[in-house]
């Protein structure tokens, strides 16, 4: 039984400075893919308990996928949003804060899995 992501909802909860928070609902999985495009970017991914799942440099063309389905929240520290494409369950996330105004951003995604 494949997960149907057409009903998936990713809504902006709040923004402040270079921090934005989204809520992911209507899905039972939480997978995020980060792709460096147009240059390199430094990224860090933190689990809901604050522990780091990954930190490092993605070179242009590199991608990294994270399965965060067991987490109720994850924080993505994106060093260069101009060069970083973010996909949540294969759907592109549009940065609510313009990358041209805040290049470095913290993106928090809260996850409530559907039963």
C-alpha cells in the first residue's frame, strides 16, 4: 500500500528573522531530500531531541535524503538557501522567507503522522 502524498499538507506555522516553522500533516511519512544546485551549501539536520543526524557540505549536484518518519520535529540549518532545493516527501518546499533576503535559514518541520 503506497503512501498517497496528494493529500499531504505542509503549512507555514510561523516565521521570525531567518527561522521558519512548517507543519506536515495528512501523510504517514516524513522524508526530506536536500539538493545542492548552482553551488555548494552547508547543511545540518537535527532530530526532535536536538541531536544532529547530519552536518556537512553538499557540493553542486549532490543530494542527501533523510527519513525522519520516527521524529515529531526536525530542524534543517541551511547555510545557503540560494543553492539548496528542499523536497518533503517528493514535494518541493518553497521557502517562505526569500533566500535573497536571508541566505542562511533554519527550517523547522513539525510532523503529525496520519493514523
